[in-house]
């Protein structure tokens, strides 16, 4: 993994803010590359110098789709990805504006793209609003972030070690 530096504020000393790792990408639907390019040569680059995610676009077969209140819609992205670095997986998150403003969120909270999955990324959107929502072809509707993961080496024990919290659950540690 290669670490890069980017200044946070003009004139400040650059600080490490991200790492780079090779990821293969394939456009797997007709017209998908053009949806992402939108006349930009560097369309696979992050939107800004500090953007963590890559925007996924709705690669719909129709000009738009309708999502009823409380309904889900499986949205194709037109992309397949394959990280080239061991221990790296893709994670699909809601776009904050689309979720907060329109109530369209990734249905399962976060989608996991395992490194050995090479099919098209499909995003299950959930309409949490009380109104029908429309999603247009090419609209940015989720974001893809690559993150490292750890595979545990399980060790069965008769019981877990005691901690101060113990089995205290939801809201147990206070506000």
C-alpha cells in the first residue's frame, strides 16, 4: 500500500491522509463507462483530494426508476471491481445527502464486496421516506470505499475474560 500526502488547508504542511492500492475495474453494462465518464478524463479519480469514496451511479435500463415508500430497489452500477492487494474489500455506503434529504439509503446499512466476487456491483436501495422517490439513470446513489479487513483465527474458550462492562448491552455505557 502506498501512502500519499495532501495539504489539508492551503499553506499547511502536508500530512498523510490516504493510502493507494491497485483495483481492477470493468464496465459490465452497455453505456456504463459513459455514465461514469460524463466528459471527464479522470473520472475514476476521487471527486475531491480528500474524498474517501467513489460515487456509484445508477446504471438503469430505463431513464428512471420509481421507489415507493418503504420499498426496495436493486440498482445495477455497471461496474465490477477486483482489489489486487490481499486483505482489501469494497464496502458500499449510502450517500449522506441522498439518505438525509431524500430518504434513499443502502438497505442493509453497508454492502460488502468480497475481494473474490467479480460480478456486477448491485446496490439495494431502501426508500425510508413517506413519499415515492425517483432515481434517474446515471444519478450518483451510493459510494464505494475500499478498506482492509481482518480474518480472525478463532479460539474456543469456556468463557470470555471478565471486563468492567461485562454483558451490559445497548446504552449500558451511558451517553
